[in-house]
C-alpha cells in the first residue's frame, strides 16, 4: 500500500521541478536582452570598446543616460507619450462602453453588421489608413498635433474595445437590468450604476492594454508628429538612432529609458490585470 502511494506521488514530485526549471530558463531567455541593455547603459564607451557588450561595467556611469536625456529633451517626450496614451485609453474605454451597451444590451437593430464593421476595422493594416488620414488631418488643420494622434488611435482602440465588450455585455444578467428598471432607473443610470461597476475588472484590463499599446505605437505618431516638440518616446528613439550619431552606450541608455516607463506602468497595474483575468475566468 505504501509503495503504491509513493508511486502515485512520484510523477508529481518529478514534474514540478522540471516545470520550474523550464519556466526559469524561458524567463532568463526573455530577460537576457533587457539585462544586456541595462549593462551597456551604465558603461563608458571605452569599457564597451575594450571589454565587449557582455562584460560587467566598472561602475555606474550615468553620462550616457544624461547625454541622451538632454539631447532629445526626454522629459518632454515622456509627457507627450503619457498625455496621448492616457487620453486614448480613457476615451477608447468610454466610447467602447457606449457602443457595446447599445449593441450588446440594447439589442441594436443590425448589431451583427456593426460588429462586422468593427471587426473589419481591427483587421485593416495601419498602412492602409495613413493616406486618407493624412489628407483629412491636413484639411481640418490637425496635422502635426497631438490631438490628431489621439483621435486616430482612439478610433482604432475603440473598435477593438467595442467588439470585445459587445460579447461581454451580451451575456449580462437580465435580472439585474430588470431589477434596476423596477427601481425606476433609466438607461443612462443603468449603464453607469449597474453595468460599468459589474464589469469594472474587464474595463481595467482594457484600459491597461490600451495605454501600453498606445505608448508603444510608432508608425502613426511618426507620420503625424513631425515636430520635435510633439514627438513621443518611441518616435524620438527611432529618429535619433536613425541619425547614427550615438555610440553604443548612449544607444543602450536610450533603449533603457524607453523601456522603463512601460515596465513600471505594467508592474503598477499588474494586480489589476490579474484581478481582471481571474474575474473573466470565473464568469
């Protein structure tokens, strides 16, 4: 009997360490490029030239970071990226909620056609949108403004948010809606007092993804933000590195500064993401 128990437990005891080792190896593989960038960001050009990219720095040399910060006015680029990303995330959530409420809960006539439209909007490549959006922004006087990028990216993100939330709202419990209606709540009050609080974990996850996706956006800001005062962090990194005027340590410093804000935002909202995913799994 004891031998049978030991044999039944043995596969579990062997599997857990193997899985742990494999996951640790994959984690180190993913983090390796970031570690190399961080190492080279704190080196001097002489250390990089003599010891190579994989050597440890002799000390925390911050000159590369300081040079890059002042060369591109990185504080201004951070503010531009934060303003655009936060505005797009908030506006896209609001528009997605309103659209999905009409399609999923309001049972809008022709909702299948609307969902197909939003799905098609998500499938269109950005390259196909640049030409008409460029001339349209020129026509209304919004070219080379942050507002133009906010409007365009809000429409793109809201299309995805509408498609996702419509399926979520479609399965919303009708008992809650009927109870709110019996209490005298109108459609607007039902939306903001019942539907939104109930689906807050899902909305929090969408907000986090919208913010990170917009922060990492490169192509559209590159086209619509040609002024140095309006550029975002990814555009500033791409333009300066394209000039080939930086050494390897300054390039690593620029990459490190570009990665850190997105990583910090993800770590801050990691618990929100976990709660949202778990809430979706429970549903």
